[in-house]
């Protein structure tokens, strides 16, 4: 996964894979998703990212699978 931020347009691009995009859907006025030929998520674009998604503070946490006992 790659996160790219374009300060000149205040746009964030989150890429989940590098497969070709065949369709872009507008989710809301500032949120777009790109899908592959099977309908899987390829990337997401957030317009006005600082205001709408708090992009100025980004962190990544990988959660490990845990076993729960009853």
C-alpha cells in the first residue's frame, strides 16, 4: 500500500494494488474509489484531504492475529 499526498491540490491518493483501474466511482463530493475488472478496490482518492480526512496525521498499525480462549 502506498499513500501519496499532493500539497498543491490537497489531495491524498491511497493505492492498495497496482492492477489496472477499469472504473472510478464517486462515493461523495470528495471521495472516489478505483476498481479493477473484478470490482476489487485498487485505490482511493480524497480531495481536500487535510480538512476531510485529517491527512496531516497519518499512522500505520499492523494488527497481529490473536487467539481468543473461551
